[in-house]
C-alpha cells in the first residue's frame, strides 16, 4: 500500500527534528531512510508507526489519513533495533502474538507461524525461550513476527545493526528476498549507507529535518543533489575543488576517488597518507592546496608525486548540483 | 589480610551475640535464663518446653492471626496502589517523576507517632479503631513509597520499545499490561509484596496506637514483657522472627544500598 | 496519551496526601488549640511541666550518638566486606540478619543482655571482674543502652549503603594514591570520604529521621526513664486520651526537629552533588 508523508514537523524543545518531510512511498517499494545518527530517522519511523505524534503534517495510507490513529489501530508491522522480543514468551508465542491480537483462529495461527518459521529457518527453535537463542536467531524471530501478518506497511529500525559484519551481509540478502516475495511496502531506517545502497529501491537522505534527496541508489551515488549528500555518501567523501582549477567557469567541481586515472594525465598531487582497502589503495593527497582522495591500483609512498587525470566530474554551485 | 580477619571476627561477634542470647532464652531451661541472676552463656539444658507451653492456646493464636491478616492486607493494598504508580512513574519524564518520588520519600519520613494520633481520633469516629483494616490502611503509608520505588525501578527496566512493539502488534493498554508488563515485572511485584508484608509484620507504632487492646504480635509481645510474662514474650519473639529472617535472605537483592541510595539520588 | 501515566500515579499520591499530609497538618493545627477551642500556645506552656526540654535534649543525644555509632560500625563492616577473603559470603550474611529481626524482638533481647542487676552482659563482667554493673544507673547510661540496641538493629542498612558507595569508587584511584605515597588512613580521608559524600548523606537522612522517631526500643528498654520525645508523646497520649492536644504539641516539636534535621543534612551533603 502507498504511504504518503505530508509536511511532517516534529519539534523537541527548540530543535526541529523534522522540518517538513514530504514523500510518497509506493506500494511494494523497499524505501530506505538514510542519515547520520541523531537526525530524527527513528523519530520519523515512530511517527509512521503511531508511537509518536507529529506536531504538524499528515500520514496518508492508501488515501486514509491515519495521523491520529494509535499504533494498535494502524495495522503496521515494526522491527525495532533491539528486536523487542517479549522475554516472557517462547519464540512461537512471540510470533503468534500479533495474530492473537487480531483474534485469528487457532489452526490458522498455527499454520501461519509454521510457514513463516520455515521461510526464516527457525522451525527448530519455535518452542525455545527467546532469551535462550542467539542474536542472529532473535533477529529472525523479530522479522518473523513482523511478516507473519499482513500489515499495510513494514517499518524496520536498523534491524541489522546488532549483528556482526558477516551475518549482516547474509541477513541483508535474505531481507531483500523476503520483501520481494511478500511484495510488501518496506520502510527501513539505517545510518549505514552500504546497507541503504544495497537494499533500497529508493533511498531518502534525511538531513536537517528534511529529505535532502530521494532517488535510486545508483543515482544517489553518481548524481548527489547537494554537496552535503556528496560528502555523506561513499566510503570517502566526494572531492571538491574550485572550478577554475579544471578550467570550468563554475564555483566548485566534485569528483569521486574512483573517477580518476592514476599514472596518466597532466595533473599532479603529493601523497600525504595511504589507506589500503583490499587490492587497491586510496591516496590522500594535496592537490594545489586542496586535500583530495584518489583511488589507485599502483602502490605509492607518502611524499610521492602522483600524476592523474579526472575522468568525470559534477559541477556544483552554492552547494547544489548544477544540471 | 590479617586486618580483614580481625575486623570480620569483631563484626561477626557483635551481630551474632544478641541472636545467640535470643536462642538461649528460648531453648535453655528458665532456671539458667530469666530466673538466674547471672544467666548461663552456654546451652546447658536445652528444652522445647518453653515454646510448647507458650504457644498453646489463644494467647498466641489470636495475635498471630491478626498479624497475618494485617500483613497480607497491607501487601494487597500496597500492590493495588503501587503497581499502577510504579508503572506510571516509569513512563513519565524524569523531571516529573523525580519530584513525585521525593514527595513519597518525604512522607515516608513523617513520624508515625505524629500521624498516628490524628488518624486514631478519626478512626474512632469511622469505627476503624481496633480494626485490622484500619491498621492496614495506616501501615500502607510506610510500605507504599518503598513498593513504588521498587516497582518504578522494575518497570523502568522494561524497555519502552517492548511496549511500543506490543502496541504495533495491536495490543491495547490492558492487553499490554496483562500479557507483557505484569509477567515481566512479576519478580519485582513479588518482592514489593513480600517487603510490604515484612514491614507490616514488624510494625509497632501504628499498631499500638490504632489497635492497643487486641493487637498484632509485636504489641502483644510488648505487653507480655511489660506485664512480666517474660517466657511467652521470648517464645513469641522467636516464632515471630523466623519468617522475617527467611524473607530478609530471600529479598536480599532488593534490600540493597544501591536501591535505597538510588532512590534519593534519582 | 501522556495523560495515562499521570492518572496511574494519582491514586498512590492521593493516598499519601490524604493519609499522611492531612493528618500531619491536622496534628499541628490541633496542637495549637486550647481546651476552649481557641488558638493559643496553651498546650506548649503545659508541656514545660513535663520536662519537654529534657526530652528534646535526650532525643538529640540519642540521635547523634546512634548515628555516630552506626556510621563508625557501618564503615568498619563496609571496609571489611569490600575486601576479598575466605568467609566473606558468610560474614555478609551475618551482617544483614539484624535487619530481619523485629525492633520489638531486638529490644527484648537487649533487655535481657543489659539489666539493672545481672543479665547476660553482667555474666561476662562478673566472671571476669567479679562485679555487677547497673546499666540503668544514670540517664546517660540508659540512653547508651538504647543507642547500642538501636545500632545493632540498624547498622546493616548503613553498611549496605556505604558498601554500595565504596564499590562505586574506581580501584585505580586507590592504586594511584598508594603509588603517590598515601597510606591507608590518608587514602580513607582523601579518597573514600569525599567520594562517599552523597552516600553518607543518604545514610544520615534515612537513619537520622528514624532515630528521631525511635519508639519501640526506648519504650521497652527504659520506658520513660528518661523520656524521649516519642515516648513522651505516647505517654501523654495514653494518659490524657481522648484529649490529644498535649500529646500533639509534643509531636509537633518532634516534627519540627525532624524537618530541621533533614534540611541541615541535605544542605551539608546533597547541596552540591545534585
């Protein structure tokens, strides 16, 4: 189902955490809200769940205004960061809980729970206490409890952040598969851009209380709409130098570390430090007085002069992308 | 290391000696205890006779039942008030919850002997004087703040998100309470009940002011001793003390200094 | 939605206000009422015939004395228990038993230990020195018996609070002080005490107020020889009932001292830490 956010505002004390968030999330979309910590991502998600009320603005689900509905009446599913499993219940009782609240029949509940457990590979542990299972299993149980019913939309608040790096990659793939299978509207909050770029159909970057950019992952990376996004997205921030250095009549040009050919061309910079990532290395250099980072296959040492050319770049004016 | 042991022995002796005396009084034959000018320091002639004689008959049973009734009633009234209060406080912002907790703590310090007299005067008018219900209502003043502290702590340790999750899963307030919050808080609730029970069981001031005549065990023990009925007093004391010592150990976790300290520091 | 927690807290607060504040205010008000229904200091003038000054003095004496004993013992217990040694668990168990012994029972037990003639304490003294001590010979000695009994019963709470405080002080502070050349005494004065400030404050408030209210112990151990404020209130109450004005005047004096004491302790210990 579609979820429309209309001019949402939320103020805590003097801080406008959300300052007019507007977007339409399409049915069946995997929509990721990305932003640094403390930018109100979780607040936004909680407003969508109904746990918190916006100070202004509306939430419209499939044409219905649900802004003033409490969470128990919204038919949404949510996975919290710490999973929020009911510690007094078994795995099965946890997954059954939302179905029981809807008053479904016993056999029907049983059937649905078994099916979901199979889908997530937790059939073996159904009768264990949730406090007695591993972190990865807890995360699956939390997801099982969310997908066992048929909610209008799914809200996920950094559900993978408590897993270790390797498990996270596996869980990411699984989550994406499940979402495609259910054809559900997933709204997913994270501060991890890798997660955002690999999961999302569309990514919304939340900054200063607004969606600074909403676009497909590839576009977000290649055509960041603002300098802030350009610096926020990517393992290393986009490099910025004044346009005139490259002979452009524009305030600033930006290029990503991998948009260069090292060893060719007529630009030179001197290496300040080297960061090795896998096979390749990022050279942090000084280029005409500006600090930049460039990707190199070759090995360079601190103090070396490096020749390079820029293969593509974007033009920026007043911190915004020039089309 | 040596100092630890010397300290340990001094401390241990100071705390154990009175208990040992109580034991001698209860089980040594009276000739070597209350009848002797210099009572024996060793268990020379152990007997159960003291206990058997004293604990027979209604002199003991009536106050025992009164004590049991009062303590249980206090536990129940306390929980009825403290469970919602503890939950409410745990869900209020600190700036609001803290003054309320301080208010409760300050009232806990109001002297029973000051409050007890006007209450006694009122209770005579309301026919609650000399009644278990009246005493329980007054003793709840002592237990309610403490139980509220314990339960506020218990409910605060249940993450707000667990409750949010239950709401998202479609549970209203009552369902959340009975399916999620109360089962998880059960150990804290049990502790609050037992501590209330224990405080009431021990309570003396309200008891002597509000039920002076046919009272609970502590007041009965007091009147036995002042009337020279020493053996009965001692025997009752022993029976009276045992459940409380057991409870003290069972509730050790909740009687910690951090808890008492945490209450004031906020 | 934020209203619900308020509504849930309301009954408990209402209960306390109704049963605690209202009677307290009532008590103070009634204490100023003379037999003809007018407001006057009549009851307070009357109190002077009952040596109210002596009762106040003795109450303060017991409070201060018992607090000092409990703090000293509490520190001893806490510092012993803050070390590791064989039998620590057993000792910490022993030190909380008195918490489980009812005040009445503690009072009776101590009345058998300390008697005017004979008793368990005298058994020991008699076998060592061949004499007998009358523990209740003077007012002061009687009050000391009360303090000892009270400290036995209540030191556990003090030591629990102090122990909690001590375990919150990082070990490294002691190590670095020791390296800087501070001996055990200096470490206690310069590290333990300042860091325990708020914990000592908590112990003083909790115990101090209860010391002023100490009732069952003196009632059983010394009756009203000499009277403390609480036992004076009780005696006036039982002898003049149903007239309660006189008893309430004494109770109001007690209340005043408690409020002043709380104020002083909060000022001394809590003022800066909060």
